[in-house]
């Protein structure tokens, strides 16, 4: 018997988290349903005029995607904290940095990735020009990865609290703002025919920075939450 | 406290003190756990038994004084079963988040047989009773190769036969050169010396 290697262990955690998500499809469905419902509210509130909706579409889609991501970030470590798995994860010989990265990757695969996949359908509903759909999906793929990583920090810090839902929003919404600004700006740029590349590049840089730094903060946050 | 024994200890604590909420739970505890020893931490509720175990395994890092040396790998079983209800007992053990070992299917099956869960390998764990879930967690003891076991109330919610089986396992582990440090409110019936660490007596 030998301890599994770091990457093998991460693959195992990823597999485990994805299987847990698949066995509770409601957790995967909730953010998507939230996204659908909120996007459907806008034509009702703003009126169905296509030009007006098209104006608001990039912002609406991005804000809704951001909120549905926020909705799920609280659950990232919650059940593992409640049943004691988190203690065992902290005691594992493998580096916590990579373990929590696996958790957040699983979170992104079950929320951000799916949101990016369904977003074009609702973009058409809000009469966003077809030319901007590709940029919308790309910006959501990059942006939601940052959101999942930042959400992990909030989740790690609030996992020890019984009702951390509100606090996590206050903690991480300010950090979400740059993502929203550049994400919706990328789509706006595509709509008005300006190159969206620079905005996507900034989002990509944010992903790199978040991958490098967020797991450190998450690992420290988890250790504090477990210690308290 | 008895600290004199030959060889390097598997776990050593030096002058551990813990103050919680303005009350000293224990003060200046020093001990060394050597291979082949079984320690029982005793004390009334709230004496700091769980806190001491969490300090020893490294989950509690701040708020106490003293030093802990952990030269040997440890296995810590806490109050919570760390069993995922949506996974089967087999999956729970095979993909355990503690990342200790990789186990073959036969190893997991024989461990589950030994904790009396034969036939429950592939049912979702949330259909098991609280005691059975704890048994899934205890199956990790049969799989573990860590020499030092830190067990927090391992007998809780376990039936009589289960307790006897667990005591036999502890004996075997100690005889094989391992060390066990456990908290329990009941007397441990084993054929080896049980060293007692009484937390109630450490506070002057």
C-alpha cells in the first residue's frame, strides 16, 4: 500500500465531487433554473421591445450568471464540513492547495461551464446579436472560473458559520465586480463591432491570478474555520 | 506522567496548556507515546479531551501553548463519521478524502466484513443507521497503515459485539508495534497495559 500521488489524489477528489453532484441533480439544476427564471423576468419588467432588450442583454446575462454562481458558492465546503470530511481533508498528506483546486474545478464544471453552455439560448431570447454569442460563451467560461475560485474563498471563510449565506455575499461580491466589468464589456464590444480580445485577455489574466492565489486563501480559510 | 520508555516516541507532547473561555482545561501536560502503547485520555465532559486530540493531530494550530512532535503518520477519527450519504460504503473508503492509501477492492470488502457491514458495500450510506455509518468510518482502522491512531470516542453508537471486535483490533494494532491514543467514557477491556492520561488531574 502506498499513498496516492498528489495528482492522482486530486483526480480522485474531482471524480468524487462530480459523482456527488450527479447524484444530487437538484444542486446542478438550481443555479441553471435560477438563471432561466431571472433572465425571463427582464422582458417582463423592461418590456418586450427587442432593441431595448438587446441594449441590456450583455449586462443582464452577466449579472444573472454572477448571481447564480454566488447562489451555489456557499455549498462548496458546507456538507464536507458538516459530516467531518473536511477535517480529514486537512489532515491528508497531499498539499491542500491542489486539493481545494480540485474542489473548485468540480464546482466550476457543474455551474459555470453549464451556465456558459445554456447562456446563448437566453441571449437569443433577449435578442443579443448572433455575432456576439461566441464572445458571450468565451467570456462566461473564463469569468465563471474566476467566480468559482473567488467564491471558494468566501465559502472557506464562512463554512464554520451556521448561516453564512448573507455574509458570503458581502465578502465576495466586491471581488466579483472586476469580473463583471470586463465580462460584460467583452460582450458589449462584440455587439458594437469592436475587438473583444483585450477584454478576454484581461479575463484570462484574472483566471491565471485566481488559480495561483485563490487556493492559498481557501486553504488558509479552511484551516481557520476548522480551528475555530 | 510516565514518560520514560526506550526508543524514539511516535508522538510526543511537551508542556501543553489550553485555556478556553477563561478556564484552564489542562496545564503543562507532557507525555510521549511509544510503539506498543495504548493510552486512554480520561476526564469528565468538557475536560478538553477532544481539544487535546485535535491539538495532537494538528487540526488545532493556535490558541494553545506547548509543542507537539509527530514523527509518525497518524490516523485521526473524530466525532463526525466523515461518511458521505450519497456514496456507498465502498466508495466512501476507496475515495476517502484523507488521501492516505490506495486500497484494492478485496481489502475494502474484507474491512467492511470485519466491521459487520457484509452485504452493505453497495447501498447508499444515507440508508445506513448512525451506528453503521460509524462502522464505515471504523473500517478505515482495518485499512490503515498509519502507526499512530488518535480515536475520539470510537465506541460511541457501537453495539456490544462491535465494541469487543474493536477492542481486539486495538490489541492487535498495539501488539504489532502501533500506538493508540483514545478518549472513552467506558473502560477498555484489552489484554495489554492501558496508560491513563487524566485531564481532570492536570489542572492545579
